[in-house]
């Protein structure tokens, strides 16, 4: 995923590279469309930064009593011959190194450690536009699955000389040994099939499992890919069964940059995946590509066996989604103004009745979201940088001591009134 490079398209022509630049889981009733949602006031949350200095952090995965964080990394130094570098979807040179990691926040010991280091990573020379391990999913042959981004045309000659074959792949991960095995080459599938017909571009982004199948978004290819979750005999690969191409968005462009056609064909850019635990439906978020019109991003829904259909609309630049234990949907917006993402990100909650409430605002370039059973929110913030954060937002619930204090005060006031009435 390449986020920091996006503002460079503000003055560009509406080329395919700009329109698709990101290359970048009782609610999900099919056909539910909330263009003018009702909004409730949000509860209070206590904010805490759990870890900082993370290298382009992406997805967050709840795994028992710990949070797994995908650190895409800071790429590597350019070789003299440039053989470890490719051109990103934004037109920048990104070079490979082994600076990615899988981090873990232990909610018992309150510590953050990197469980696996030295993962392949792509980034610009200053560490921005980081691409690497993007999402994790408990399960699979070794207990954990992951997906690596790529962020460009997989047909570039240098893709073969990046020093790793994991870019653009679904992988299985053994955390104890750090062993990683490629399981399904999504980038090669995009190169061979180009499902959306816009020319090959691949940046796998998120993973989910439902109905005995795996699902992955390719934010570069504008597709949702369905994979067989049973490893094939011999090489243990996951076969790609089908793809769904998200429909191009027809948006009214903003005044700047001038001269864009109206309506403008924006790319859908599918991003986060989630599964509603109450309805067993797959939810798919989209970011809505250049010119990143506010309110143009949608959420799709599927039972895992049929093509997704639009379920919710009216969001802005969604980078991730998550579901709570009651089936409510939590939506992470990158920014209300994509070209000025500082302190413009938000977390929304949509309940089963469709009511929306903004829970958190003031986030900067957030990318990953997770919701614990007690309603605590976890988000990767400032995530398109080398100073990424893992943040916690814990809901403030009145406890027994404030209620007890109120009861004592009420009793004392009542006794005082009685004494005064007898005097």
C-alpha cells in the first residue's frame, strides 16, 4: 500500500496511475444503503499509545490475548544497478530490503515485541510508500496466514530481482521459527488475467475467512479474490477459484485539479475485510480512488458464495473495517480530505439498525483497526511513516465507586434535611 505518495497526484492529469494509485474486512443486509444516516453522540474513550516508532504499520489482528501488527517496513538501499527497485503505482522508485516485521502487543504483560523480523519490504528512499506484510489472519497450515503487498505492475522486469518471491502473495507463517511459505501468488494472477481490464497492477491488502474459503482484496487490481482454503497436494498452495471486480465509481470531481471530466470514473480500490459474527457475512470496504471525493466510498456484503453487493455508502477513504461482538460495524476512515490527511482520520460505528456515530476523530493516516470483546478499539496511526503508532481507545464506563459515592452523598443530604426540619 502506498499512501504518502498520493498527494503528488493532486496536480496530475487523470491518468490510470493516478486514478488507481493505491493499487492498494445484524448490519450487513444486502441492499442496505445509508446515504443520509442518523448520527448519535459517541461515548468517551481513554487514549493510550501502546507502541511507537513502527515502520509503516498496516493491519491489526486479534490473536488470543495479543495484538499482531503488520509492519510493512522501510524498504532498503538502492543497489548501484537498481535491480532491487521497481516503479510504484504512483510512479516513484521503491526499493526492496528486509526491514518488515510482525509485532505483537501482549495485553497481559503490556509489552510490544517483534516476533518476526527481516521481512521483505519495498519503500522510497525516505522510507515512505512502504509496502510489505499488509495483513494477518489466524488459521492455515501453520497457525497464521499473511498477505504481502506489491504496489505496482507485477510484469516489471525487476520484480524477479527484488530478492524475495513473497511480494504479492498469500503466505503461511510459523511464528515460532519465523518460517514463511508462499501459498498463492495474487500478483501473478493479476498479471495473467487483468480482471478489470485496466492493465496489470497488484497490491494485495487484506485477508478474511468464511464458508470454508479465503478471501483477499487486491487494491491494485480492484478485485476480491476467492481462494480454496484447503492446501493442494504436493506444494500446499491455495488455488484461486474466482474474482469479483468492483464497479467503477462515477463521481463529481472537486474544483481542483481543474479540467477533470464530469462525471469522473474513479477506481473503487477495495481495502479492508471483516466477517460479521452474527450474520456470517463477508464485508468489504473500499477507499474510492482519485480524485478521492468525500462520501464516495462504499461497503459491500456477501455470504461468501455469491458476488458482493453494495450494503452501505457515504463513507470517505476507508482503509479498514472491523466488527464488534454485537455485530456492529466499525469503519476506519483515512481522512476526510485525502490530500491533507493530518488529524483528519476517524473511526465510526454503525449499529444493526443503521445508526452511525463517530467514535474517534483527529487520527493521522490510520490504516489498521481491531475491536476487542470489551469494546476497546485498537488502531495503527501515523501509519504511512517510520514513526507509526499502535493506539488503544478504551471506553469509559461508570464504575461502582462513582455510583457508590453518589449514593453516599444522596444519603448524607437526606439526613441533613431531616435534622434541619426538626430544628
